[in-house]
């Protein structure tokens, strides 16, 4: 494996007495889709929060492109090329889909300390934003206020925003959560299109999607990574099967 | 670009009406004095609206920005400096510097804490002004003369002063509009609507908010310069927390959805206050009741009434 783009070394996080991230070490290789799966409450969102900088880790180190980012703020990490989507949609509701996405383009296109020219008239920003919206199939909804969009559309927008930043690493926290069957199809199609162009950490409950998309999978249970490997290796892993069989819905969710 | 023009129409119409007012029967001294006061307070309200509506920074100390501008006029007047080319930039710089120093601390807080800390800084400015014995202390200071413009006694001419106020108000509004629509304003608005999203995209809200605070403070300083010249008198009362509260009230009364709300709110507030005070000696009670009703029944302020009516009509 080439040098990892993202490396976690012994990352720990406790909430009160509860270890939510328990000595997690992970390497994410360039251009791989690395899925993180696990039952509800396993600490998947917490892990994404630690990588993106929403949460400070209690112990351990996070390296991104060889640089120690453990102490950096979320905006600093974002500027290094770490983009994320949120499990619970987090867009600017007062902005149109286009302005939400153009803001993301703006983040990587020079200084935002520009005071007089209306940003909405900057063609370069709008064109890049439109192409991100097209990628997720929202071009026709560009002028719609995000707050007025359906849940599924917001999931698509969330992805368009992340793509528009042209990230080096994409952290996706359940991008399919709450999307209808048709939107799920479309989103999986989009993610497949990103494969090998982007490095992606994918947290997802939809096992069909995970096994179809992931190059490698890590299984998180009670804050611990109990297994990491290819989809085939994970499917065959007895420990993983035991952890999932202990869970009601997990048994069916795990495709065999 | 048609919808954009429509969005700006209320402010442009209002500014045009103010410019035309002297020729529409509002040309006597009393009326011009009142309009000047309303327009200058509207300038301060528009700059405050930039913070409240644009950045989500609800300041309860904005009168201090006007105070710095006004006291710059006083202190320079005392030194014999009355040229607007020196006095105005000084007023703007003094208010901007105060905004920078206090904003750097206040903007680290949010919500109620931000309100309280801006109130506290405003009170500090108020007590400082009260203790300036050389400039009249509590009693205030009467200007020797209005500032002159490149040697001309331009501000002494009532009509000229009126148009200067219209122009200053229009400029403040226009600058605010441009700021909010710019890249900078987009980040500011995003950080207000969803700070987590802004940060996840790489924008640390702090420098954007602080810059907005300084710009709004500088605009408040310019309003203070005009206010001192309008009344030819400056007192600590100009910086009182009541004045800050009034400015905030004008902003909320007008509505924060656009800067024109503050324009409407300030003009409505000052004119209503003046009119009521001539109707009844206990007018303040009525004024208070009207303001409460406005807040209760106009969630988007006076500027939101057309949209509100349209919504009712559709039902
Ligand atoms: N801010 C917090 N404070 C306290 N406990 C938290 C916090 N965030 C998450 N938790 C707890 O941490 C555990 C893991 O949560 P989370 O990371 O959201 O799990 P997942 O995304 O895998 O479903 C849960 O038990 C949750 O209740
Ligand atoms: Mg989660």
C-alpha cells in the first residue's frame, strides 16, 4: 500500500465514562473508498467528527497527507482539503442550492475578503457550482432555497457541496440516510462515479451500497475497530458476523 | 436583473422621497431638523442591521460607535480643528478602532453573552464620556461651530445639510448592500445561518464577523459625526444604553430581512415618536403599546408587511 492519505493512530474519545472511540488506528489509502460500518451508537459519527475537527480527540494522533492535524481547527482542516457531509443535513437553509454550492467553490477560489463585487455575478463560481449540482442531478433546482427542498434533495445538495470544494478526502456520514429508493439509486450511481477519483471515508447503513462501493471496510463496535479488510474478507469474518448477528436488523442487513 | 431591482425598490423610493421632501412642503426649519435627525439615526440603524441581519450579531452597544464619532468632533472642535476633511476621517477611525478593540473580545461570545458584553462596553464608553470634565462631563458640550468642508460653511446651510444627510444615508445603505452581496457578505450570512457548515467549508467565522463589526462601527462613527453637527451639541446621553436599545428597536421594527428594513424602522420610529409627543402628554405609554403590538403582529417588521398581506390574501 502506498503512503496513506489519512492515518489515525490510537485515537481515543470518552463522553463521561463511555469510551466512544476506543484506541482506533486506521489507514486510508489514496483513491480508496473505505467504508466504516457498525451498529447504531458504535461511534461512527463521532469518528467522522474527530477526523473533520468538530470534536477534539482525548488521545492519539491524526495525520493527513503526512501532516499532523490533531490540533488543527475544523476550518484549517477543511482548507487542507478535508470535506465532509453530515448525517443530519447541514446546509444554509436561507441560501438557494446554487448559493450553497457556490459558497463551497468560493472556499477554494481565492480570498473571500472581497467586499464590493456581488458574488452572485462571479461566473467562475457559478459555473463550477452548477457542474457540481449537475453531477448530483440538482441542476434544475439550482434556484430553489435549500430550506424548501425535500429531504432527499437536501441529501443530494449535501453531496454537491462536498464535491464543489474539490476535496482531497471526502468524509461522508450516511449520505443515503433518509433518501427515497429513486434518490438512493441516483446517489449510489454518483458515488460509483467518484470511485478511484476521490479518496472517501464512507459511513453507511445501507449494506448493499457499502458492499457494492467499498474497496475496504472497517467494522466499528462500541468504539473499537474489530476488523478491517476487503468486502469479501469482512463478509467471511466470524467476529463481524457475531457482532451483527447479535443485532436484530443487522442479520438481514448483512448480505451473504 | 428585474427581481433584484424590485428588492431594492423600497429603499430607493424612500431615499428619493427624502431627497424630494424639502420641495414637497417639508422645507421649513423644524421639519428639516427632524428629518436630519431621522436620517442620521437611520444611518446608524442601517449599520447595526448589517450586524444583526447580516452577521447575526445583536449588539446592544451600537450607540457607543455614534458616540465615538460625536466626541471626535467635540475634541477636535476644542482643539480648534473644524475641517470636515480631518474631523470626519477621525470620527470614522475612532469608532472603527473602538469597534476593533471591543469586537475582538465580544465576538468570541455569542447569543445573550454577546448582547451583555456589547452593553457593558457601551456603558464603559458612556461613563468615560461622563467623566470628561473638559468636555462638559454629564452636561455635554456645545460646539463652537459646525465642521466646515474645505473651508466652506456648507453644513450651516439647512438645505445643503439635508442633502448631505440624504447622500450619507444612501451611501451607507449602498455600501451595506454591496457588502452583504459580496463574497465577504456571503460568508458572513452563511456563518449566521449555519456556522457549522461555514466551518466545514474552511471559513472561520471570527475574522469575517470582526471585520463586519469594525465596518459597522465605522459607519456608526460617521453617523455620530453628522449627529454632532446636526445638534451642535454632544452629551454622554448620546451613548446611553437607551439609545443603543432604540437603534436595535428600529432595526427589529423595520425588519432584518433586508437593510431597507432598518431605514423604514428608523424613519418610522423617529417620526411616530415626534408626532405622538405632540398629541398627548402621556404619549410614551401609547408609543410603548404601539411598539409592542408591532413586535407581536409583525414578525418580519414593517418591511415585511407586503409579504405578510400577500400571504393572508392567498389564504
Ligand atoms: N456530544 C455527545 N455527548 C455525549 N455522548 C455522545 C455525544 N455524541 C455521541 N454520544 C454518544 O456516543 C455514542 C456514539 O455515537 P455516534 O458516534 O453518533 O454513533 P453512530 O454514528 O455510530 O450511530 C452514542 O452512545 C452516543 O449516545
Ligand atoms: Mg451516526
